[in-house]
């Protein structure tokens, strides 16, 4: 089983220890270097905030982007601090669940492409939704290289990403996208929390569903009200709707 996560805008303020080193999926190192170079150049521009889609209050984040090659790094498990990651609670998983997370959790990133939770990177600011000068839209930029790498991995794909990050890889019919509803309406903030809780449930219970039906049954057995929806077209993802 693979669990796909988005990053979060909320991040640890700084790393500790050695700077950026080797990352998982070394075939992505060349495009990573291209994005890193383009990001540093964009962060020096007078219109950097507009290019990166940042508000004036986040101007201080540009300095972090300029120090990515030398700044202290920290594991991705400790870097992201948003609602989804609070509910996932990687730091409080049992040893066995933590090992499963290291093997199955993949975090998508506008800068790094895909990370495992053990990968050490410095704090940065770059959304997958940004169009970087020269490179263009990042989801489209990453799609060929990321798809080639991840298609080699086996297992059912539990897709907990937001739409922005889902554009970087579409796993097809072996994937189950999770949507969250309340009173018949899709919810955003609560969806992040629920997706984090679902990821934790799967890791802590040792689940290894082989089919979308097995995934739906497992979640139902752990108290979730779910509705499994078949793909509308061939080679499209299944969907699980979770009602709160």
C-alpha cells in the first residue's frame, strides 16, 4: 500500500543538523536541481511574492529559499506541521507503524517532487500550484519524472492529496481518492484533519488492503461512514466519500 500526502503550508521554522543531502528517488535529483535553481532565481526578483503566490506577510520566507543549499535540514516527518500532519502524528506512532510509514507514505512537494518521511530537507516555500519562470507549471513539470518513478512501486494507492498535488501523478485504477463531506458538502479544513486521521488509522492498524473494496471495508470497520464509487472512465481513480 502507498499513502500519498500533500505537504503543508505550515512548516517547522528551521532545521537542525546537516544541510540538504541525498534524498529518496535519486532519479528525481536532476529535476530537483532545476526547480531549486529556478526557485532561488525567482526569490531574488522584485516581484518574487507575486511569482510565488505569497502574501506580503510572508516576505520573510524568501530568505529561506535563498539559503536552501546551506540551511540546516530536518526529516520531512518533522518539517510539515499543518492540520493533516497534526492528526497523522508521525512522532507518536508505534515503532511498527513508524516503519510502515517510512515504507508507504509519499509526500508530494513542489520543490522536491516526492519525499519519504525520512528524507532530510530544509524549510522552504513553494507550492505545486506555482508557475516558475522557465519551468512553467510545477505539476506538469514533475509529472513525467514522478510518474516514471512511482509506476514502479506496487500496491494499492490511497490518495489523500489535494487537487493541486494530485496533478503530479495519476495512478489510475489502482488508486482510491478520499473525499470528505459534511451535510452533503465537501469540506476543506476538516478534510485535512480527517485525511490525517485515516492515514494514522491505516498505519497503526497494519492495514494492507489489496483492493478498493478491502480499503472501504477496513475503514468501515474502524468507524468511518464511507461510500465507495467506481471510476467513471477506464484508468481513472476510485473514490471513497467519507461522511462526517
